[in-house]
C-alpha cells in the first residue's frame, strides 16, 4: 500500500480498481436500472445533480476535503487515471466551490471521466463548454482555500451513500449510483437480467397487455379487492 502522510492528511495512490471491461459494460446502463439491480440501494440522494448535462461512468478516486478547501481535490486530479471519476465530500460546505473551469481544463487534459461533488462547483458554463461531466449538490460563485487537511482515496460519504476508492460511479439525468467494486460483476449480471425483463414487459404493452394481473393479485391479498 502506497500512502503518503497520516490519518486526516494523507494520499493513497495504489487503490484496487474495477476491471475496465466491467466498467465499460456498466456504462451502457441507466442509473435507475442499476439502483434497482442493487436492491434499490447504493444511489446518491436527489441533491446531487447533473450540471453539464453529460453522463459519466468511471472508477472512483475519492476525496475527503475540509470545508472550504480544495487542496486534495487538486491532488486527486493528479492521482486519477484517464477515465476515472473524482468523487468529493466537502463535509457539508455548499458555499465554497471546490471545482471550476481552470481545474476542469486540467481534468480534461488528464482525460478524466468526470467529477461528483457533495458540495459546490462553479463556472458551469465553462465546464459545459469543455464537455466535462460534472455533478454537484450546489453551484456557487464563492471560492475556497488550498491549505488542507484532507484525504485522497479513503472511504467517504457522498450524497448520503458510501463510496470506496475503486468503486464504479455512474451518473445520468436521474442521478448518480455507486457500484461497489467487489460486486461489480454480479451487479452487471443482475442489471442485464432486469433489462431483459423490461424488454419483455415492453413487448407485452405493445401487444395491448397494458395492466398486470399481479397488481390486482396483491390488492386482493391485502383485502382491498374481493377474492
């Protein structure tokens, strides 16, 4: 394990990574389907919203940042590999943007896959023009310090869900889901089966079978409809 610094102010660079082929396969799926496939868990709350209108999918590089400070966000952009998604916990701050157009130019140059901030970003027009996927809880003109402390590639909470370094982050207009690295292959199989079931149901609807018997069956079991 390659770790620089000590707890509270440290950087880890050798995180385990989800297989690239699995990441690419997950990329094709909607966040709603992925969340359903994971038992309707492992998704960020509705406050984490798409800001540049672009989907993202990549391996998580996590940042635990001190409120109003983005020193470790800068370092994460350097630590991340092409295609990775930087995921930031600002510990409740929504008035000090930790990411903007200048940092976005760095991220684009490094070929990163996007950023998710439980906190604020700014320069949304510039980020959008650069074609960079960005999600955040807030947009605010205020800036921040670069002093630390903070941590890169340690477990964090983002959007009220756990994110581990190396997990797969998928984001679209419905929100952001976190696919745990150790279960990523299983989730891929589960979501594929879910999609097949949805295709079958769509075909039924197209044939005119608009309502499912199981709805009334459930209502009968609950005593709403007569048996």
